[in-house]
C-alpha cells in the first residue's frame, strides 16, 4: 500500500460532500419547492447521505490525473439514482422501513403514492441531467461521453443490475445450483456492487481515461463494493444504533441472509479486510493522485455508520 | 383537410403495430425469460396495446419525408416508458386497478414488489435502448440525435411532465386559481399529453427534421393528445365494455373529474372534434406523406377502445 500519510480523508470527504450537495440543490432549484412531488424528492435527496458514490466518482477522475469537476454531472446523476432506489426499497411492498438515516422514510413522511412517484421522477431526472447540459456546471463532458455515461448508468441500475439485485433480495432463497454464500455475493454484486462500480467508472469516463485505466479502476470498485456490503453486515451487529440511525441487530431479528450469518463474524472481518487489500492492489501502479481512492477503501471497513 | 381517400388506416396501424412488437421482442430477447422480473415486464409490455405512441412517432418521421425505420429506437423506448407508467399507475397505492386490457394488472399477476421493480426496470431500460446501439436496428440515429431523444423523453416523462400529471391526478382537486376545466386540461396535458407530443417530436428528431417542421408537428400533437383524453372520457360512458376490456361508466362511479362531467357529453364531443380539426390544420402544408398523421387524428376520436 502506498504511503498517503499526508492525506486527510475526513477533510476530503467533508469538502466533496459539500460540493455534491451544492450541485444537487442547483439541479432542483428551478422547480417550485412548494409542490409535494418536489418536497418528497428533496426530503430523501437531502436526508444527509454519505455521498459515497459521487465521492468515489470524483476520486476516480482525480486518480486519472484530471480535473474532477468534469465528473460532477455523473456524480449528481449517480446520487439521484441511488436516492430513487432507497425510496423504492423502503416501500411497504418491499423492505417496509419507517426510518432512513434517523428520518421518516419518504412514504411515511408523505404517502406511498407520492414516494413511488418521487422515485420515478428522480430516476427519470438523472437521465435528464446527463442528456441536457445544465448551465451551472462550469465544465461538462462532450455529447459522446455523456451518452456513454447514460449507457453505463442504465445498465448498472437496470434489469442486469440493481433492480435484479433487489428482486433477488426480496425473493426467498431457493436452494439450488448456488450455495448460500455464492447467492449472497450475487445479490450484493447486483444490488449495490454494480452502481458502486458504475460510480468509479463514470468518474474515469467523464475525464476521458483510457480503457486500461478504466479496467483497473473497475476491478478496484468491484472489490470495495463487496467490502462495503460485508462491512454493513458487521456494523448491523456491532454498530452504535445512535450513529447509524437504525437499530443494531435488525438483520438477525429479521433472519436476513448476511455474511456473519453464513461464514461467522471473524471470517467476515477477515474477508472484508482481504477485499480492501485486493482493491488497493488493483491500483498499485497509480501515483499519489489515487490517495483518495486508497483512503476510501480503508474507510469503507473502518467507518462507524 | 387533405384528401387521403387512398390511405388504408387499419392496414397501416396493423402493419406498424406488428413492426413495433417485433422490435420490442428483440430488445428483451437476450434476457433469461424464466426470470420473474423479465416475465413481469413482458406480461405488461406484450398485453396487446394499441402502440399508438410509436405509430405516431413513425408517422411523424414519414411526414418529414424520411425513412421511418430511423425512428424505431425512439418508438421502442417510448412504448417501454408508456408501459412502465401503466404498471405504476395501476398499483394499489395509485389507481388500484385489477384489470388492464382484459388481463390482470402486473401486481395482480405477480406481486406489488415485482410490479414496482418491473416498472423501474422498464423505465431504466428505455434509456439503455437509446444510449446503447442495439445490433438488430438496421439504421440508427447518430449520437447527438440520440442524446437529444433522451433529453426529450426524460423531460416529458419526469417532474414537469407525466409524473407530475399523475401526482395532480391522485391529489384531490383544490378549488383555487384554476377552474375545474383548466385544472383537468392541465392534468391531461402533463399526464398523457407530454408523452404523446414527445412521441411525435421524437419521430421528427430521429430523422433530422428542421426546427420549423418540428414545431408544427408538436402543435399537431398537443391537440391530438388532448383529443385522445376527451375521447377516452366519452368512451368510458358510451363504449362497449367487451371491446375496451374494462367496465363502462367506471369514471362516473368513481366520481372522477372528466370532460363530460364538467362540460357535458355533447360539448365534449364537439370539443374533441374541434381539437382534431385544429390538429389537422397545423399540418395543412405537409404533402401526402402526412396522410397517416391526418388519418390517426380522425381515428383518435372515432375509435371504439
């Protein structure tokens, strides 16, 4: 692992989070803020997310030695898609969650119909952000690049990606060809992994990185995406409910298939550590511009929420 | 109105419907047809729709004197978006419909969660079709044109379009600045009008029509979009339940705001006729290549389902 002793991750995360929030606000500013649809979208979009996906996208752009501001349209589109997926996942027909980050979920605060439509509108608007240049972005990827970003995002979020992952997650486990561990990995690779990989990839694509660099970054992303999920399962057992905004141990109560439940808590910790080491290894030939990516990889398994 | 005595609309509609169905099948053929998500998407997509939107798109391309095959990607994307909107509109939290075109709605046939996800996947995939060239389309609009199509569709289907129209439709009417008729027109202009206009526009844009032509076609589309809705309200009173696949008089039973309820049945018929005449008037300087558009305008108020 390369030395990044001078890199202050907390400062980096805070600064980038602020930037993303600022641009997300600009995107929805032109719309009448008293409309219920806009209020519902805003409620979920501004609920205090970590903005991990857009930050990964900016860090990837930076690791390619380019201006990360060029990745901002992709960053915002990605966070908008992520927010839509949370709203729909929380619905009564899905995970039926009342709280998200300590706040009422969209359908609890508004109504089920409004939450469905707010999710639909967010998903649709993500593609509008990418297809339609917004005047407040100082720099903007060219048409061909933006079309490529739409292709990446629509593939990662769709039938062979996030939506199928959620589908598998709500279906009960069918003992078959796959053992439970392989099945769990597949769910996560689709449900969260594809979008995390698309975040990293979109940052590199936004700044016109070459194919070899993109492939390396995608390998990095595949590993941290899975590590993120393993760490989530561990946090659900060991985390502080106050900090997480939800109760600890809920997975166990819901008899949910998790890494600790299948391979044990200690093995899960080792596995998450190994994934992060592999991820950092994938980008070993990048110079110090990749310091944020390396630090984020470590942060993913050492965070407290 | 121009003479189109030699134009056989029924033959035209049948032929074009067949073409759209064929390409929609090709789009989803690569995916495992035994997956529940794919089955749910297919159930709604292949439920025997009129394919009015894609046919309008092709007819608009033709009216520009160009090869309508170039409009096929836009046609398919449009029908996929339309299908997603029907699935979500039918959900228990929305209109709570059990039947659609005589078949069980998606959430009745599968489950509510599956229907939400099938809608999400369809919406996402529409943008994948436009961003990612599919090998089976013989001709394909260039990158700039496809980006423009994504911009048109994401605007028409989103926060200032279809989703907002559905939002207004499920909210109860608030007596305020708008009278009931103006409010009803606004709902329809957003909920169905925007997507019908986008269909016509996308056909013209796909073949590279000039701005003046596009503006005329959009004016045509605005009128027939509203006429379509007025005709729907009339059919709900006078239509044959067998042919429509739903019971007549349901609007009245549900105390729904409709044109006949506000301005009366006779006035509604006159209004629909006037809208169609206006629509045909907008394209009066087009030659006989616009015969399909003229015939479709008349068909919209003379159909029986």
